[in-house]
C-alpha cells in the first residue's frame, strides 16, 4: 500500500518540479514582488529589527517577536541540517547558491503574505487572540471560500502529514551511527519518546507554544551557528576554494541544465522552499496572531525569519560541511555527510552535537507545524472546533509523529515535496493578485514614518473595502 501511494506521489512531484511549475512560480513571484515593492526585505532591515523588539499592544496579544519565533520554529528544523546536506550531495555545492537566491527573492513574497494575513486577521472573543492566514484573505478579499478551504486542506496535509512525517523521521535517523541503534526497535523507541513530548506540548495551547519556542529557537539557533562558525574558522584555509566551487557549480552547464530534476538548481529550490517556506502561505498563520499597530510590521518580521532560516542557519550547515573537505556523494547524502564533516574536527563529539541539534530543531518544527494547522481546521469547519474535535485532531497529529519515526526516507521527503508544492500553487497566484493591497500598506507605513509617527493602519484609508475585525477608524487595536 505504501509503495502504491509513493508511486502516485512521485508522479505528481515530477509534474510539479521537473516541468518547472513550482520553480517558475517562486522565482517569477519573488522577482516581481521584490521589484514592485522596491526590495523591502533589504531596504528596511534596520526598521525590521526595531519593530521586532516591540511589545504586543494588549496583554492577550502575542508580540512580533513571539510570532516570529513560532514561524521560525517551523522554518528552522531538520531541513536546515539534513535538507542542506541532501541538496549538496545530490545536486552539488551550487545548490547552496540557488538556496540563497530563492531566500532573498522569497522574502518579498513572505512580506506580502504576512502583511495580508495581518490586514484580514480575525478576533477570537474567547481568548482575546487574533488568528488568520491565507484562507482568510482568500475568503475575505477574493470572496472565494471554496479556494480557502482547499488551501487549508493543503496546509493540514503538508504540516500534519508531510512535514511532521519528515521531521520525525530525520530525528530518529540522526541516531543511526550509534552503537545502540537497531533498525527494528530504535525507531519505535524514539517514535514513542517524540510522541509523548509532542503530545505534552500541543495540549498546552497557543500561548504555551509561543512561550516555549521563544526560548528554544534563539538558543538552538545561536549554539548551532556558533559551532558551525568555529569549524569554518578552524578550516579557514579551505574557505576560498569552498566559495569558488559553490559559484562554479551553480552556473556550470552540467549542474544547471543536465537533467533538471537532479540539478543543483532544482535541489536548491526544493530544499530552500522546504526550509524557509517563503511564498507557501504557512508563516502568515503565525503572523496573524501578532498584536501590532500596523500590518507592515509583521511583514517585515516574517521577511527576517526567511533570512534567519536560510542565509544564517542553512548557510551555517553548508559552509561547515564544505569547509571540511569531505567529498559530498549520493552514498552519504543526509545526516551522514554532516556527521562525517563534524567528526573530522570534533571526533565522536560531532555526532553527539548533531543528534542534539536534530532533536531540538525537529521538536520545535513539530510544535510550529501543529500551530499552523489549528487555524486551518477552524476555517474548514467555519467555527471554533469543540473540545472533542480538537482532541481527535491532536490525537491524529500525535499518531503521525510516531508513524514518521518509523517511515522510510524517500517516502517522507517525496511527501513533503508534493505537499509544499500544492500550497505554492494556490498561495502564489493569490498574493500576486492581492499585492496592490500590500503595496498601499507599505506606502502608508513609510509615509507615517517619514513624518516621525508610529504607524497606525486604517483599512479604508488604504483602499480595503471589505469588512475587517481590526484596522477600523476609532477602533481600539
């Protein structure tokens, strides 16, 4: 049965990626939005850091930093280690260049989708929180609830099944090099431990999730990047040749055009998308929860999240491995390549560090992924799910974590690639259609900043005619 499902998944993956559909969607949208908005992901970096430090407007709200950490928790995951390693081993070192490029361009898409999520977010009278995401701006701005339901369904499939299967698999796979690992029993044991840890967290609610990730994500990211920098410095004599091979491979005929499915371009785009999620419509679900005075603030913050994920943490893995002179081959694709690279400098301690990093990265990914799906379930049902429904949903999500730990690598990766592609197919055209709303919001924000004001958004002043739960004149934000 699993083989049959995998064969169907492979057919759809071929259509979406080998025929350039997903790459073209991401690159064209990234270029268009970057140019149309004047590259806000770069021009407003200083302003981005300023708004990230702001506190929520009211006690029930989640701060920009809290929303940033929830979205980064999902972005920063096992893909930053295993995904990068696989891209290098299977596509060549040049895949890193294309990963960088898709992140820089994708940050503009992340800005637009997160700004839209803020504009069209909803108010939860029971908790005092706001919520929303692409399904809500599709329904409100385009009047297409059916498309919003389709997108929400894709999110559920992607995060509860595709991404959480893969995250759980990658966590247990990081232990394969240890003496105690048994391919029959160890995945089951690790799956049980992961399942229990995941269940404990998701029954704590959104505020608890935000609180946990606010501490875990900065800590794990900082430690990992510092260790990676230390290894690069240790191998500093290899750095010039390392960058030479990245750029040479990125633009070589064989790597770029000789068999596009296996090229550095394709692997850079696929693994870059899996890692930073820019343009997929996932991060806006977290963005909508932030309590800010202007939607553009959260657009800036989510652009920063893309940079943190790819330009910082993914680059840390890539440069760390490539500086160690371990030949990347298909046979060591994945966690083995990273472990061998670290072992060349740290010895046996390298494997322990990677396993520790994979556990932290993977666990916060599981938490962040689940957070995204709660709002989508609510949208599909058109109401807040009752306690029984929520508990059934949590139980299914918990079971998927266990199944991921005992699944195969190829099935987990291919499922994730297909699911994320389906989200892109819906979200990218939508944000291109609605981009004028984000453009007006950005102009409104910059005009107020030029006058020395702390920007406050009024929907009708910015051309939004649809009714919104927030952003109305005279309304307390």
